[in-house]
């Protein structure tokens, strides 16, 4: 051990993990001006995680929408270990491949909607979205339509954190001191029925949102509008479930003007809504492109994919390909054999253990129990679908005041052994798909007690 290594080793003994973390690690979405120390999650089992002080928590956010099978699944660990021994990595570039990625593509092609059976494997949801958008630009360039570059997204959307995907985020808090693409990206309002004008019906609200998409395409010009990207259920932007028929009607608008439809299923695919894919099975659409990640490997390995339709690929590949039209997009770890082996094992477990059927059974119960919380005056809305849910806290017209109340609820939840995901004035929940009704009862009971504790605290301060 050299002198520097010895010093680091000695310092690590004297400092806590939280102190070392604070000194050396730049966390995603962290406040660089805060002195707060990280919670150190040391282990997990089933739906629970444990911090380094021995405290137990129900993880009602599945890590980040992704640990669908829960923690410490030995079958997943064994599949990963076996693949590491067999082949830990080989380059996917050019005409090179490994058996797990080939087998995964084959199995997924049996599950995807319509003719979506071409897969560009990536490392995350961000890189899946990035690849999908880059494919769209490549596609229209190959068709001699270079003006079709413009991307339409929605307010409160979340699509990633790479340069291009981050430019498609519609959440205000995601826009900070970074630079974002502005010339070819365009936002339209989100389809949250809770935010509709007083007296407006849900049907009229849906009409309005569909009309706004068509108006945006016409304003840009159909010869310039390339694609529309939408989460089936908007995730971190507030678990926004659109009005009935919204996705089908927006797809029809896109078809009318030759605008490609990207369904961002990074959160909703692989069981979160009780199906492998939500686009067709839940919302009755077959998009041009689907992006996935998170649950594809149950969070046991980093993996994503942009899934492209046969129709699009046929127009730019094989005999239709442009001369020397190399597809220069991809990543060192695209189709990583260990990540793909994890995904294959997850698909096997999903099928064997009827995970989708289980979600469709307990999902309505989850939403039913959460709906009880609407009786509290600080709860403005409870919404969601299956095992995606959100409790929105509203106490006044002041956004900062609402955010402060939600943060108090989150803090009480954590004290009581429940981790929820805070975003502004929202408490977002997405528990592991293996959760049972007893686990759901525990989540809702702790959340209810935390809401009551927050209300009591507010009342005391008002005296």
C-alpha cells in the first residue's frame, strides 16, 4: 500500500461514510449548497431497505421505479454471477454480439406491440431516449427530409439527463444552470385533468389538449415536426394519468401529419401497470418507437433500449439503406451481456410468478386505500394507476407553502419507517411489484399518520 493509499485508508476509518460521501461524491439532483448528509442505504430484503445505522424502511419507490422484484432476489444474483463467469463483456460495435443480447431481443420481440421488433440496447432511460431522438433525426435525413428535426414534448415531462433528453424535460425544477437545446424542442401543456379549468368537463379538457398538439404541429409545419414524445403515465412529474382516449387521439394526429410517436415507457413497462408494455395493453396504441429501462432488469443491472418499428427500419436499411450510411450511435455497454442476462432472468420470473397478474390484482387495492387520504384537508388530489401513485398536498395558492407541507409529510414518513419520493408538493409512490395487500396497508397507514402529524404540527404553529 503506497503512502497516499495509507492516508486514505486511515481517513476512512476516522470519518463516517456520510462525511466521505459528502466530500467526494456528486449526487444526481443534489443541492450543492446544502450541508445535509446522505442517508446511507446499506442493504435490502424484499420490500425493505436498511440504512447503516440499522433502521428499516419500506421502500415505496422501488429504488427509483425500478426494483420490481424487491431486494436480495437470489435467482437474479445467481444469473448475474453465472454470466460474469461465462462472459463478462465484449464489444457490441459493428458486427459483434453476445448470446444474452440476442436472446433478450428475441424474447422481447414476442412481447412488444405491433411490429416494434428492432432493439438498440442502451445503458439507461436517458440514453434510450437520446438514441430514440437520434434515430428520428437519422431516419428523416435518410429520407431526404432534413428539415424534420423538431421535437414536441409536454410540460411536467421527464425524459432523462443527457444533453438532448434533458432538453425535453418539462419540470421546472429540472431546469437549472445547465445549458439546454432550445431551437428544435417545443413544449405543450400536460394532460392533467386535476389542473383543468373550473367547470370544464374531462372530455372538453381532452379535446383541448389534443387540439394543442395539432396546433403546435401546424405552427411548426408538418415538414419540420419530426416527433412527439410522451410517457403513457407521466412519472416523476406527478403520476399524471391522461383523460380516456388522449393517447389514441394524439397518435392519430401524429399519423395525420407524418410525425413519429415515441412512447416513453421507461417507468411503465415491465409490470408497473400490470403488463409488459402499457402502450397497447393499457392505452390501445402502437407507437413508432418505445423507450424502456428501469424495470427491464428489475434494477439489478443498468440497461435500457430504444425499440423501433419494422416499418421505420425497412425504409432505411437493407436495400433501402443509403450508401455508407453508418449508424454511428451507441455505447460501450450497449447490450452488455451481464445486464441482458439479468433482464432475461427477470422476464422468466415475471412469467413464472405471474407478476403482471399480481399487479393487476393489488394495484386497484393500492389506489383504493390511497383514495381514503383525500378526506384530509391538506390532500388536494390522489391519482395514479396500478402501482404508480401520487398524493398531492395543497394548503394554499402559494406553491412554496405547498412544497413545505409535502416535505414535512415526507420527513414524518421517513421517521416512521417509510421512504416516499418527494417532488415539490407531491408524495410519489411506486412500490416493488411483489408487494402484497399487507404491505400496501402498512404504506397507507404510515402515510396517513404522517399527514395527521403534519396537520397537528401546522395547527400548533398557528396558535
